[in-house]
C-alpha cells in the first residue's frame, strides 16, 4: 500500500481531489461504533481513522484495520446537541 496508515494522513483528503458527495465518516471520527461485517460478525470500538478503502478501529484488544468493502453497516450514537433536553 502506498499510503501509510496513520491518523494524520488518513483524515485529510488532498486539496486537489474533488469531493463528490458529503461524507459522514469525518463526523463520527473518534466516536464509539459498532460495525457489522458482510459475514455477520460484529466489531465494536472507536473509529480512529479512515481512508478511501480502510477503517482503523480501536478496540480493547488493539487496533484493527477493516476494508470498507467488508462493511455491511455502521451503527453509532449521534452526538447530542448542546442545549437540547430529552
């Protein structure tokens, strides 16, 4: 792989690359997520970084790289808005 998998370069898109669609991954960076893989297994942890093809998930057992093509769903708790009471 030509890109190094580090938090510094995974979060940043090159200035020259055109952004096509809004992305939600930057909004949940650093949050706890539950990922269901295409084979049905669950992976829980913190979304630490990502690039075009991979997610870096911090788990109690260490860091895990997941290829996006193997992800079926990503569940997360949206951040609560300040000043809004439930």
